[in-house]
C-alpha cells in the first residue's frame, strides 16, 4: 500500500532538509568553538544564530501547514476535522508564543 498523504511542506521538503543540514553544521561549529575554548560571546552569538535558523524553519513549516492542512480541513465541510485542525493550530501558536 502506498502512502499518498501529503503535508503542507511536501513540495519544499528537499529544501527544508537541506536547511536542517546547514543548521546541523552550525551546531557542530558551536561544539568545535567550545573545544577550542573560544570567547563566550562568540559562542552565544552562534547559538542565537542557530535558534533564529530553527525558528525560521519552523515558521516555514507552520505557514505551509496553514496554507495546506488547515485550509483543506476548513474547505472540506467536515466540522469535526475543521475544529480539530483549528485547535491544533491554536495550540501550536500558543507553544511558539511561550518559547519567545
């Protein structure tokens, strides 16, 4: 059986995975900075850059989710599905707001 489910990020998946690989490289760079006893502020600056990169990636996925998954649920006419996707979206936005 073939899984035909698509998600909002599906068409951009390769670009998202490539971005994750770059972020992974940034994290490895931070580890190297620690090993080399680099200056605290330089390390903190790189950590902030990784956080920003991850947040940017998350917003791209969230945007795709709203434009695809949530929109499809609202258009479907299925009240239960629309309500579930709406609640899921609100919970996700609240989670993002708490982490800021």
